[in-house]
C-alpha cells in the first residue's frame, strides 16, 4: 500500500472571521432605518390587540393552528381559502424577481432576515469590543486573559438575549401573547413553545453571530438564482475601473499624474460584511448592501475627487462612460420590458387577491345529498330526500341561521333535531346540520326523476344570505 502523501494541501480552509469597519453615509443610514422598522414590526406585532370575540385571543395577527385559520386585523383566512396564502407567496416571489431585475440583490442587502440580524449582532459586537482594529486585535490575541473573557461573555450574553427575543416573538404569533409570556416565565407553557424558542434562539445565535456571510455564500440558493433575474441594464453596486485604475497611494511621487482616482486605501474592503473587494468585479458573495459606496464616497470627499467611484451602475452604461458620455437615467434602466412584465404580473395577482377578498361571502354553505338511499317513501306516500348541510360562521359570536328553499313550491324543508327552521351556529366554527326535504304524495316533485331547487341560508343577525343549488330525487328513478 502506498504511503499517504502528508505534504498534500488540505482541501479545507478554516473560516477567517470578518470584522467590518464602522461606516456612515446614505446607504448605511437607510439600512439602519429599515432595520429598525422591520425589527419593530416583528417584535411589536404580536402585542397589537384586536377584538376577536369570546372564543379567540384578542390579537391582531394570529396563526390559529388549532382552528387552521389565519387572522390579520379584519381579515380572516380559513383552510378552504388557502389560495390567499398561495397568492401572497406568488406575489413575494414575483416581488423578489422584480426588485432583483431592477436593482440587483437589494433584498439580500437590506431586508433579508440573515442580513438584518447580522447587522444587529455586529452593532452589539462593535459596542462591546470596539471598531474593526480593536476587534481584530482581540481575535488575534491568543491568551484568554480576564479582559478577553469579559468582553466575549458580555457579547455572547447580549447575542443570546437578542436570539431569545427572536424566538420568543415568533411563538407569540400562534397564541395570545400576554398569556403565553406569563406561561413562559412561570414554566406553564406547552413544551412545543419552549422547543420552538430553543431552536430559533440557537439558529439566530449561530447564524447571526458566527456563520454570518457563510449562510449567504453556502446555504442560501438565491445567489445562484439571481443571475437569471439580472441583465446588462440591472443597476447594481460596481466599481468604475476606467476611472479608478491604475491605483496608487503616493499621489506626490513622480508619475502620479497617470494614476486613477483609487488610492488603494481598502476602505471599501474594510466595511464589507462579506469580506470581498468590489474592485475585483461582480461576485456571487456581494449582497449589494452599498456600504462600500459610503466608504468610497467619504474617501473621495477627503481627497477632493468626485463621488461615485463605486456606485450603483448598469453594465450597459460602461461603454458610454468610457467614451466620456453621461450614463442613461435611472428610470430608463428601471422601466424596461422585463421590469414592466414583473410589475404587471405582481399587480395582477395583487388585484385578484383584493377582488377575491371583497367578493367572498360572509356566510358559506355546502350541500351534500345523502345517496344511500337517494330517497325514502314515507307511510303517507310523501317522498323525502336527505341532505348534509355544512354552515360556516365566520363571526366571533354565535349566530342564528335560517334555512329555507326556493324553486319548487311543493317541497317542504325541516331540520333534524330542531323544531323550527333555524339553527344556531357556534362562533368561528363549521356546523353540520342534517336537512330533510319532503314532497307531498302525488306532486310532480314526488313523481319526477329530478326536480331542481335552491337551498338558502340567512344570518338572522345581519340579514346576509347564501345559497346552493341542488336537486330532489323523485320515485321515477
């Protein structure tokens, strides 16, 4: 057996942590605003109150798994209305296609949960351990002295509390938030709640604190899909190499007049949360967070050069700018056939969902004729058909529903177990009622093979009505 070549290079390289430098500017401020808004929505939404009646938690946004329903303020989605959820998912996908084709990976750079929580974790890390150079020194320090242990433990505890709040906020969407909060603290919550919180806490702590850019590069499929959504007119973060090259630090040395605007300060690299150099061209790891634009603009201001050496650019404008012409306007890049198509499809699905939401009935009923037997001849010669009627009460209180029929004057309706033609349907429930329809002896309905009629249900509280067309089986079958 041949000996193993111990000199062969390792195929595995340990991750070198990235410590982005603090930067300020237009895009960094925009990211702070979006981070605050999105985290605020996520953490606060479960605590918004909304009257749901006596049987449900008074919560504005609620995922009722037991009742298989979704509540969003005044909107209530039932299991048979899952097409609303499917439509929202289609809109989300089309929206991702739309923004990517127009502005590149703006979702990844500004709104992706991985980006948002990583930004928050880096902010906490910077508060506790210092800016980039201080964090680098602490990372490279081999000795774990009291200071390093204190700083790391403080940071990890802060991360853990953020991750715990993340998992806690998620479980609050599935039940009454104030009640669950008390149960969690007192140890009376369901084990599923603790398990869910534990999983989300662990993943948030690991992904936002340690994995960071590796999730975007290796775990997320979107970097590999985005290329299909982009073309030469997509605006994305890029480096104007025709203006910046050749690079050079020594501006007063001989021959410096031939240098480009880039002074090779690496400010764009030092602020990048992905650890890449945008000057190397478009890369799969780039999330277009635009922090390199802020860093470069700041340097350009200091050395008296025009901003925009790194900027949102379209590949189709490169030849124009190399020739000394002005790039096309942003709107010409944004409003192009692909973007317009995605916008039209996105809007079409949205309008369809809104239309379906407003035309859906407040009362829903289904009628199923009992087939075994199809009819029964009673002792007085009358013919009876049996139907199973399901009534859905979408309101937060019990409602009296009256059942009647039209379309065949000879037919008479009665309800099993109820003396009148009215049944009380419990709040937020589907109620099964057996209904008998009888044709008197000798009538056309009793003797004909089939008689069509319409079964009606009316909400006696507000007068809403619904109907279902069915038929009556006579003896001529």
